[in-house]
C-alpha cells in the first residue's frame, strides 16, 4: 500500500498521515507548486481507481475528475472468489509478500492448480494493493475456470522492506529471485488445497526472464510456464538497466552467467511457451532466438509464438492483445488443466 505523509524538515514533531484512514489501498499524488493542491488517484486490489482534485494538507476533495463508477459497478457484479495478501517463508528468517485469488465457490477440501504471476526484477513489484486493470480481469477469469492465481515478491524487488532487502540482489539478478520464488512455490505446494503437481508460472519482460529461470533452475517445481518477451542472456539487455544492478559484464562475468536463464536451458522438464514480438525494441528478439537455439541444442521440446514486428507491449494491431491472451489461456488449459 502507499499513502501520503508529511514530516517537519527540522526533525522535530511527528510524521503525520494525510491520506484518510477510510481509504485503504494505494494512492498516487501529483502535487502542485506550493503544495496546497494535488491530483489524487487511489485504488485497491480488484477495485478501479478514482481521481480527484484535493486541497492539502486537509486532503479535502474539491472535485471528482474520474470516478469510474460504470467500471466499478461492472467489476463488482462479476463472480469473484476471495482474495487475500499473506507472507511465505523462503528460508531462515526471511518472509516474502504474496497475494492469492481463489476461485468462486472455493472448497478447501479440494486441491486446485496454481498459476504464479511473476516479475521478480529489482525495477518493480507485483504484490500491491491496487487496481491492475485488464491483468486483474484476466486472472479473475482464470479463477472462474478453477485455478488459484498467486503472485510473490522476492527479495530485491521494489518493496519498502529496507536497505538489505534491496541491496542483496546487486550482482545477483536472476539468482536470488529464482531461489526465493522457487522456495515460496515449494512452501505453497504444501498447502492442503494446492495441487503441487499442477503449479505453473508466467511473466512478461523481466517476468518472462524469471519464468525461464524458474523452469530451468527448479525443473521439479513447475509443471508449465509461459515466458513473454523474456531476457534470456543479461548481456543482451541495455546497459542503463543491467549494469545498474549487475555491474560491468567484464567485471561480473560469473554473475551475468549465473543470472541468465540461457545458462540452464538444458535442465528444462516443464511445458514451456515462449512468446515474443519480432520488432521488440526493449527486450530485443535476439533473446528468444538465443534461448531457442540453446533448447534445440539440448533437444528440449517447447512451444513458441512470434508476433511479427510487434514491440515490447505486443499490442499493435486491432486484435493482437485478444489473440495473445487467448493463446495464453488455451496453453494454461491444455497444460495445467483445472478440473
């Protein structure tokens, strides 16, 4: 969650929360010069955002700019199971944050397949109490088909867990995240209502990289995975990002090798779908070609879908997004099989 606070610059007095206690969730502010006015947007998990003009520091709402009332009503009318945030122990004294979305009519005496949605990179986080738009709606649809959907934030992700949490990933991108995610999945697999033989994982961009790393490095944990626009070799990603967290490839040679999924491609056992736009100017298409060659060299079966000349969003063209998520849904149903 994220809220607005203020604190005296002289170090005296107390920190004061300005966001009303009646508005749990995540809040974003665009504060005007002078700090007397702000555009304020807030939402929560499964609840679309509201944007308003407010006065500061009273946080008095002056005008609602977008209430999304029609969308809120439509979402509220959907058949939904319970969602909850929780923590998972991944070893030692380390707990990581997670959320789960349960199917409607959930029966705790039954066992359900689980699909993990992952990012895992230090640039972002997935376990947030905020509206996730179409992604939330797609995950909700999967729960309606009988899947449990979960997400876990490993160490190093951009969560307010302290300096050590963030710094541990330096020079180890892909290594720490894979260990934490797999440990969390093993722990979750022991839940009475989880079918540990039917656990899958999917992600996009850095999440695609993490998906490959999980399938290749922990081949006995996941039954299937879907990697969308993944970085397969960290040497193929841009310097402003990769060197910020990994240092120079000429210095941290072993770190780049150990953090790159392509290094462990020969270990694949799970069903794998790789999706990439051939015109991706962020995670270049060469990443997919490289890991495909590694899988071929190891004689590993996999599935692949290329979207011609699409960029990193794989969204160009009237029905591209529909086609992509239909493909992902079909792959889940074919390889994870909710009963």
